[in-house]
């Protein structure tokens, strides 16, 4: 496991050497602050912007929209509530002085109408930008994501075809995502671009923990730059109990 993690980090560093060097320097400075004191902490290394509560999937285990999810119990007014582009742009301008990596999250961030414009603005401030998506809209947004300057495209895949579609509740979703990633790959090649790097993220649940080894073949087919496994975000005890 340790070797696999080292190899994954090394491969990502090769793909984005300038970013890797910048992160390395920042962590050295942060450690120096921690070790030698000085009375203040270093600026955040990363910032996550939550763009929307809305999502076009109803994944069974999701802490927002799944069985027992917290968002589905909210009012329609709450779900529709989103920060304006002007507010988010101002936030980006404010954090540009310390240049954190910016993650765009949701809900499904591609449902936020100014998502691409926001990515472009983040990149205009010379900050690293990545998006976490369920992959449903990759085909539709492929060219715009590449042209925006996005650094990393993090896509949720929880297993091979049958397993992923069952967990996510949409027949044909697995192949739709893979088709979208193929489009991203082809457009990058034709444009002579390396970015966005494609990172596959697999959420470990009671539905797929016994089939995690299948993900290596999935990542290989997607020609992903990395494969990461992570646990669920447990937003309440009900979701936790269902995963035991």
C-alpha cells in the first residue's frame, strides 16, 4: 500500500511538476512554522468551494441525496440556494494572495451555471483547480473543461459496469462516464494538452468493499492518472448504521 501511494504521488508530480514543487515548498514552510513556532499558522494549502446542493444522481450511500441523506430532507428553497458568481469570484480574489489549490464540489458542481467561468477565473489567478464530479456530464462539458485550464478532473467510479450502475442507480452510467473520459482524452491529445489529469475516486461501501481489486482494470481502461480509495462522509448515524 505504501509503495502504491508513493508511486501515485510520483506519477502526479511528473504530470504537474511546477505544482508539485510549489506544494512541497509550502509544506516545508508549514512544518517550519509548526516546529519553530512564531505564533501564527501558515495559510491554507487548499480551499473547497461548495457550488450547489443540486445533483442529477441519487446514489444509494450518499450522505446528501442517498437513503437517509441530509439534503433530500431540506426545503426546495434551501436546495436552490447558491452563492452568486460575483461572491465566489470575490472569494477567489481574496485567497489569491496565498494561492491555495481550489476544489469545486457539490452536489454536482457542473450543475452550477457559472462553473466554467469560475474555473477560468481561478486559473487567471494562477491557482491550481480541480473538480469532483459524478461524471454524468463529462461528455457534454469535455471541451469546455479542457479549454478552461482545469488542472484535475476527479471522477467518482465505484466498481465495474454492473456494480457502479447499481450503486449509483442509473443503468448505463458506467459506459457514459467512460465515453466521456475517452472524449476528454482525445480532445487533450488533439490540442496537445496534458491537463486536466484524470483521477478516479472510489468510495468504499458495504456494496463494493469485496470487489475493490476490479478498480485497477477500470482505471486502466479510463487511462486515469491516479486511482484513490476513500471512505464515505457520514452525515448522520443512520447512514453509518447502514454501512456496518
